[in-house]
């Protein structure tokens, strides 16, 4: 996937459009990301012993990678991501606006 844990992303679609947040975890299999402060859903919970209180809690839900763009930490713009192979065979991501290596 083009986006990984600890990246900062910009939301480009959905109700959190134009917000930004840090990727808390990535689920490459589902092509989804859990982003800090993005895509809250409300869950109604029932008390379960003393550990949990009944009521409504808000949780972040994973959003699809196609709804976000990676924010380049070099040029600070939403970046389209490309790949590049280094001399030692390592594959790195590059920002296609400033052509800097992202990781
Ligand atoms: Zn850049």
C-alpha cells in the first residue's frame, strides 16, 4: 500500500473531507486505514459488569485509502505517491510533486 502507519494524510472524500490526521494503523488487505480523529462512528453500548458503562461511545472507524492522500513531509502538499528503487535494491516511496523520497 502507498500509505502506512505513522503517515500524515489528508482526507479528500466523505464527511471528514479536508481534515488531516496521523495514520494509527493500516490494513493492507482491506486497503483501509485507521486515522486519528477521522471517521468517528457512534456505538451504543450496554453496561458489562463494572468495566463498561452503558451509553454512546464514539470510535474511529477505518476509512478506505482512496479517500485520503498522503501529505508529503517535504513539500507539505498532498502527494501522489510513486515508487523508486535505490541502488541497494530497496523500494522507497517518492512524492510525485517534489520528487523527494518519503521514506
Ligand atoms: Zn513532496
